[in-house]
C-alpha cells in the first residue's frame, strides 16, 4: 500500500501517460495520476481532448500549454 502526506493511504494508484510529437519538435511524454479513482475517465479525456487543445501550439511554451489545458478542461 502506498502512502503520502497529501493522500494518506492509497489502496490503488493509477498512472496515465501520453506521448506527443510534431513534425518540427522532439517527442514529449506527459503523465498524471490518480489515487485509485477515475483513471479510466482521465485516460479517455486525454485521448479525446488533449490533441485538439494542443494542436498548432508551440511545444516549448510549457506554461502556456498548461494554462490552456487547465482552462480548456
């Protein structure tokens, strides 16, 4: 069983990862996790939404991408 100061005991841990690439930028990898709930929903959200949200964006502008994803979702 995993534990940490924010979540306490975590009976399960779900890790979602995703890859991104553009014709002109290197490939990237991102991740998020849950403490045992809704991992499938987050995985579906990533597959259905992130590509459209980030399409055409500059890959090196991490803060802008984070803000855009936060406010878009």
